[in-house]
C-alpha cells in the first residue's frame, strides 16, 4: 500500500501555479499558504506582485516577479476624493476606480509578459486583483479567488469593479463569480453568495514551542491590542492608541500593544506600567499567550483570534471591519464598541469618550466565560475545515 501511494505521488504531474496580488500588505498573506503547499507538492510556484509588495514577496521565500503599481498621481486623485466622500462613494472609489480600473490597467502589460514566460496552469488570486483573471480567461486557464474578507463584502466589490474590468475581456466578472471562492471564514460567520465556495483552514502556526513571551512582566491575563497594518498610517491613529492605553491602565491584566512599523511609539509616552508597546510581533506567538484580543476588526486579526479560540473586543474604524465585527458579535464571540464616524462619512476614531466603553468591554469579556465559549465554538468549526494542501489537491485535480 505504501509503495503504491509513493508511486502515485511520483506520477502526479507538477503544475505551474501563479499567485497574484495587489499592492496592499494584508492582501498577500492569504495566498502564501497555498504557495507553500504547492511547493511541497512539487509544483512550480510564482508570486506576481506590484513593487509595493516586493519586500513581503521576498520575505515569503517563494519565487516572485513584479507587475506594476498604478501612476501615483492617479492614485492620489482617487484618495483625494476618498477623503470627502460618503461611505457608499468610498466603496466605489476603492473597488471600482483603484482596484478595478487603475490596478488592472497597471498590472496587465507586465503580467502579459510574465504569462508568456511562465505559462501558468492554475491561477490563485486575491479578490481585489483582476488582471490575472482577465489573462486566465483569455488563455482558458483555471483561476480561483482566495478570500480576504467576508464573501458578501467581496461580492459587492466585484459588482462595483465589473464596469472597469469587463472591457478587458467580455464576461470576466461573471467568470470570477463562477470560479472557486476559497475562504478561511467558517460558514456560521460567512454565508456566501458564491456558488462554488470552498472553506479551508490554514496550517496551525508553530507558536506553542516559542520561548519568546511578548507580554509585560506581572500577573493577570494578557490582552493583545492591535489596530492592524493600515490604521497606524491614519491621522486618527494616535488618539485611538491613546484610548486603548487609558482603557487598560490600572486594570488587573497585562497588555501588549502593537502599533505598526511606521508609527512613532514616542507619541504614546508615558505608557502604563502594565503595557508593553511593540511595532510588530508574530501574531501567532501573541495569540498563543493571550486571553483576549482587542482589535479594529480587520479580517486577519479577527480570523487569527477566532482560530485560536480567543474572544474579541472589536472597535471597527473603516472598510470591512464593521461587518466583521457584526458577524463575530452575532456569534457571541465578540463585544463591539462603536465610535463616531461609522457608518457615515468620516473614519471612526476612538478618543476619550470611548475609553470607559472599551474598559468596560474588556472587563466584561474577561469575566464572562460565555464569550470565550462562543469563540471556541467558532474555532472548532474552523478546525473542521479542510487543510490548505487538501483543498489545493482538489483544485489541481480539476
């Protein structure tokens, strides 16, 4: 039996697998486990990323090539309109103009040259990247999207982008809807409008064996505080971080706050004695040590926390964070603290008026075992989903 299985493995033809992403850091992450699984299978793997992701692509250890970023002046014009737009207008500006139009136009020429050299047989793309889907349709190559956010959010984004994407190849947006939609979100949090939704779980992180402890010295549970990678770049970041620090100051707990690589930590001095502030830590290691996660509801942190069976206090500020928070709260796994700014025009900010609410939410979740039980129910559902390598085998076999 073992010899037959080994012989079967040797006979399985290798594939050329293309992974395509846009210029946002969080959009590359969900693709990487598929690249690593494909390489373990013996497939030939190539990342296609714009210059903004060159450093992350290099750090991945996978082979990579650059596409192109859109012209800065055109991006700046979109973002200038974004600053004063309504929430509905913002979705259109980002999904249709930035990703659907500018990113696709910029990436297509370089991706066409890459295509001629690499000749991919399977394309996995993140939902905001459309150029690879255009070329896959032209070349009759199977393509699937690897979800970043909730299916309903990404379905709405595709609807907005279609008017900018379809002129490159007739019917490409409809083909994307028919393709596989690969999601880490469990069914209970993410009922999907995509007819071919395939759930999976990522490889379990090797955090348990780490000797590093990220929490500050002292007693009490560790609370992990983070606002992700985009919020630190916003003008509202300093007041939001200060609100978090004030909320945990003096509570019988230890707190770890990450502020991103671009934020100046000195702006937060003095820091409460029970808090440690870092630019970045490996999320898996922080989650392995934590009892509670306080975050803005970005998909990466939300899924990471629930995958570790940890309850959440969620402070949605923009983008898909509001529906993520609503779904986690509906499942009983999170308490949501709202702030002025959503769902209307300005991005939500958490200042002095929200400190008491955040503090109360943290104390409530740490004392209420039911929230943790709900998080562990979601975790159990996620652990029941197929592994990345199992899903990749299914896609590769057609």
